C-alpha cells in the first residue's frame, strides 16, 4: 500500500456537464408567454427608441404620467385614422411617433421646434 493514489486514477472517466435540450432550457425559470398577451401589451405601450431617449436626456425633456397618457391617447387616435408617422406637439415638446409600432422616434423641445422643418410625417396632432 505504498502506492500513491491520485483522484484522476480513481475515476478515469471524464464527465461532461449535463446538456439540456434547447426546448427545455428555454422554458426553465420562466413562465411561458403567449404571443397574444405580448401583442396586446405592445399595442398599449408607448416605446421610445434609443435615439429619442438620448435626445430627451440631452434636451432635458421629462414626461409626467398624465402627459404620457395624453400622448398615448393621441397615438391611439392617429392609429384609428390610419396614420403611419405622426408629429405630436404637446405643450413645448414635439415628438415624431411611428404609429404602427407605437415608438417615439425623436423628441425636441421648444427651441428646436421653432426653426425646424418636419418631413416624412403623414399627420400632426396638437395637444394642449
């Protein structure tokens, strides 16, 4: 018994990590989401593109929940009229919104609004 033992010699078979089936791996830890629910949620939420978020931060534009709900209603109204890209003017803020995706593409404050030409829009909504 003077032979030294090494752990690798005791179990020469190498084990590999357990491989999970892709279908099983995707469903672990998460509740399944139906596409109907996601579509319903996407149809009610107003999203902001990265560009719009950057512009709003640069220009110091913030929206209160009441303001956001008025803008969302304006997007709903634009969608009911078949609008694709709308200019929404709310107080001293102007936003270009892609109506089908409900995404604010860009935003500007009163200073940028005054000397700007708005192109590639098919509708305009003025909120008070």
